[in-house]
């Protein structure tokens, strides 16, 4: 891979380009003895004690198969994440157009301390069913490249273009619960309703048996109805937001849900694509009888939102000083007459277990008052909580926005808002001299947290159309130290949109 300093600008700091490329011989510097039993780094895939970065490229050519997709594991070293060697993960049965790497998530899914990787391939064929989709679970190891286990919807549930693996969430086992993987199939025809969507929960029970539960808006206790085009499962994140405070809840985004206030809608009814999010409580212990709450942008049945707001497009969760925070984006919100400017809603579960909305982030208002509402910016395309300065900060990807003072279309930027532990002023990360359509901020993720819900002190930003690399890039942000990493897959993989997904 190639690592170099890049020029980024924040509201408080300008970083000059250092222009220092690292030769290939630098790769692997600072490597430690690998041991999955003793590593203390949370995001360590190979047990060498350093945090690693996982980045997907769903359109990469792999071993001569066009567009099969790849996931790059950028190993860390003493010099930082992504500064060591690189591993390439791919599907052993990969085919043209599978989209392997469309989504990636990481968690500790087994008993050792090496990080495990879940990869979505939503355009893969399963059992001869076109684009039914698949996911792969790669177990972190100190011995070479991880191997993957393929996960599919059960045979009777495999549908053409269901796109199983479109979205993912994963959480470590804790408080006596198993680790869990959630796999979204937002185009599945649940309850026979076209593109209503479904989510599958994969976990290993106390008897060692792997269970794959199916969750839809028709499941007992899940608020809502399976309606045409809802795409339940478009976005996913685990958290602790209600029910039993020690148990894991699942947040499900349904950004294409139409809203009419009451009952089950049919085609062309209600306000289209307003969206919503459903919090399903205690998902492992529910045993098919769930409890849930649903949240929408509208404040009442009289104010039900506007067409195309797509609330639930992106979601993220973090815990800070005993409280849980949930962010939900609506990138299609119009602000001050500016179409698709975007908005984010914040919720908090306090130490007493009370869960409530705490505010909205809109360009030109509040802590985002310095942000100009831009047509088509789609603020909130991606979200990630992180901790850059002993505070909880929400990084908000705006990949279709032009860099400030730069007319370059869709160069992209990432806005950052302090949510807890400091001042709430808006800051901005963006590339200076960016090329058109690079889409900085297409994906964002934190790195280096002590566990899966504690925000890390580094931010990783996906730039899938970064021009100088001719195949995409990721930027690693750690205070004033910001570096660009681009992949070199050799004969194994040729990058196309590296950084489309990150974890």
C-alpha cells in the first residue's frame, strides 16, 4: 500500500501537505510477535498488538474476476494503524459483480482477542438465486490470512434480488450474552410484500449451535407493518437503548418507508420515503417475542414528515460516561428551501435508563450554524461517533458537498459536532485541492476504542473515488496527524472503489 500525508482543513487547523511517500520496504515496520490470546489492541485482526483498519472495495477485480470485490485489512505497526502490511480478503467462490465488501463490520465473535470481520456480498447468487446475497464471517488469526465462513438466508427464504448482506452490525459478547451479527436484506419480500425488507440475527448459543433468526416488521412485537418498498434493514447498529439495560438492542433503519399515520399502506399511499427507525429490545433473549419502539422525524400524527427525507439512512451508537447515544440521519431533508441538504437526529439513554430525543443537527442552525445548507449535499450519508479530544464527537459524512471555498463538485467533507464532554462547535475535515467527485466522507468509522461501544480516538474516512490513487483511498485522522492510505493488491486484487465501506 502507499501511505502519504495529505492536506486537510479543519475549522480550527490547516494542515500542509508533507508530500512524503513511504517506500514499499517500509511496510511491516514495527511488527510484534502475534498472539491472539494476549493482544490488548481492540481492533487487532492478527494479534500483533496494533490496531488494524478494514476497508471494503465491492467492485475490485480479484484474481482476474471483474468486480468480484475485495476487503483490505491494513495492518498496524508501531507507527500507527494501517502502517504495516496489507492482507486481501475475498470470497473463495467469488464471481463477477458479487459486491463482496459492499458492507464490513468488525467484532470479537469468538473466544480469542483477535478481531473478527464480517463482509457483505449482497449481489452474490445463492443456491442459483440471482442476487440473493451472502455474508462471510472471517475469524481473526495470528497465523496468516483469515478464512471465511459463508452465511446465507435459509433456502426457503432465498429470493431474487433480496440483497442479503446489504447492511451489517456486529457486537461483542457481554454480560452472559453471545456475540451477535445482524445481516440486512432490505429488498427481501417479507410477508410477500415487495422490498419490505428483513434482518437476520446470527449468534452462537450456549450449546454451541449457530442460530439464524429472522426479523421483519411482521414479527411479533415489532412495531410497524411490512409495506411495499420500506427496505427494513437498510441500516443497522447494536446498542443498549431500552428494555433490560444489560441486554443488547438492535436499531433498524427503514429509510424508504412511506408514512400515513395509521394502518398498513399499499402502493402509492401515504407520504413516500419519509423513513423511520425501529429499536428492537433484548434481541437474543426475546425468543421471537419482541418488544420495540419506533421513531420518525414527524413529531405527531399531524406532522408526519415530508416525502424523500429518508430518515434511517445511516445510524450509529456509542456509550459515553454511562450514557448511550444514538445518531440517525435523514439525508433527504430540505433545509430552508434547499433540497436534500440533510439532517441528523440525536437520542440519549441516560444513566437512569430514560431514552429520549435530545436534538436535531441541521445546516445553518445550532451547532451547525456555520454550515451552509447545500443542495444535494445529503448531510448524514455516513455517521460515526469518535473521541478525538476526551469528548464524544459525531463525525457526519457529506460526500456530495463541495469543499468549502472550492467549487469542485462532490469533493466531499466530514462535519464534526461535539455531543458530550466539550464544546459543541462545528468543525470540518476536508481535502484541500480535491478533485471533482472524490466523495470524501462516503464512509466513516472510529478506531481504537476500548470495546465495541466506546468511541476510539482515531477517525477513518472513506474516499472511494479519490483520483490520484485511481482506485480509492482512506484517510486516517488522529488529532493533527492525518494520512492517506491507498491499496496495492498486486496480482491478487485491483482496486476500484477502495474505502466504500470501513470498520
